[in-house]
């Protein structure tokens, strides 16, 4: 068997940093972490790490990150007091795993 040599990984050419791109998208529209990862082309896990940092750092520009909390699709429980940015795994009431993603925006 002839093995083809792997082509080298060529990273995307970016004109802005990832965080600046995320901030610019969130200023224009309300998005979930999954949608942000699609626009910026990074994993959802990386998006939540960036959102944590953005949430702390945008105060300097008199901006605020607005997080509409996740909700359980089964019983309607709203995760209002959740401090973490990412989506929860299970509902504490019905233990359902069908959770609607939280949405983020910057105002």
C-alpha cells in the first residue's frame, strides 16, 4: 500500500483576534455558542473559554454581556442562577438532558 504524505496544516488567515471577532458578532446579533463556533471556526469548548474572558474584559468599554439562560425543553426549568457560561448537562428537576442552549449578546 502506498501511503500519501499528509499535507501540512495551514491555519486560517485572520484579520482580527478570535475574541475581537466574537465581540463583533455578539454586538450585531444574539447567538448560541454553537453558532459562534461556526462563524469563528473554533470548537464550542474554546468558545466558552473565550466568552468567560470577554465577559470579564468588556467592562472597560462600557459594554455588558447579556446571557439569556439555558432552559429545559422537558419541564421548562430556567437556569437563572448558573454562573458558568457553557450549557448545563442535565436539568436538576426532571433530570432531562434536552436543554436549550443559552444565548449571548453584547450591549
